[in-house]
C-alpha cells in the first residue's frame, strides 16, 4: 500500500511532519493550544523548523487542547484523541481514502465538535470499514448524498474555516472505524482513558493505512 493522499496531492509524504499537541509538551503549560492565533504561530514555527508543511498526528494522543472545553471536561473527562489530524489552510482539498459510498453526513455545529462531517463506507479485504472526515466546509455538503460513490483520491470536500469547523484552526480530522454502531454523520473522536480499550477495538490506527501496509 502506497502513501494515501488525504489532502491536496501537491503535498507529498515528504511534506509531512509530526506535531506534538500532547499534555507532555511543556509548551502547552504556558500557551493555550485552543487559542487559534497562538496555535497558528506555533504551527508556522514548526514548519520553519522542519522545512515541511503538513503537520500530522494525534492517534491516542492525550491532548492539552481539551483542558478548557466544557464539551470534554463535563462528566467523565475526555482528552485522548482517537483519529489523525492533518493541519493545512482552509480551502485545502480533501480526498477519498479509497473507493467508497457515502454512509452518512451531518453538520455537527455545536462548539468543539466536527462541524461538517462526512462518513464513507468501504470494502477492504472482504470487510467493511468506515472513514470519517471532520472539520470540513459547509459549502461542500450540497454535493453529498447517502449512497453516492466517490473514487479513491477524488475530491470529496475542502477544509473549513474556524467559524464553520467547530472553532478550530483549519485541519482534517480523519478516523477509521470497523463498526459504526448506531451513529450517522458522527462518531466519537475524543475518548476518556477508561474507554480506550473498547474504542481501540473499533477505531483503528490510521498511520499504517496512510503511510504503510495495514492489516485488520
């Protein structure tokens, strides 16, 4: 399996670099990661440091990002990120992971949520898997319909602006599930530590799917 282009194919795998948004990064002890100008400045500094452009990462990362969000702090604290994020400017094209049909979609518009969200269903090695694309542009939603087929690498959406993507610096949240349960247009993307063992059975590590050979 070769490198999968989830965003604008002008960015090759050589343009990607990992970014650390975890609670272990002491930078976030004194700087607020959810403050978009602060985060964007940090992102630009990391781009300059690495000479690369697309920041990526986040699977099973315990994040500082959720420390001040009522959405993730009320009740059981959820702060472990279950997908992969790819950080690029608003308007960057988003591409289908592989051939698949639209399973469902929704505008999850409450603060801190995904904003416009698309879920595709795929046949992979005689099994069903599902891919979630979050923080997209509202304008893309008009071309989605349940059952519509997208081909691998076809443009399915574009990254949304903060005012439409749940309130985040522009990025793609990408997640792979083996079971949608009863969800439509949505699926948990941040979990509590005590939920991890159950979620890890359903939400797969996207890294081998994007950067290498995947086995399920």
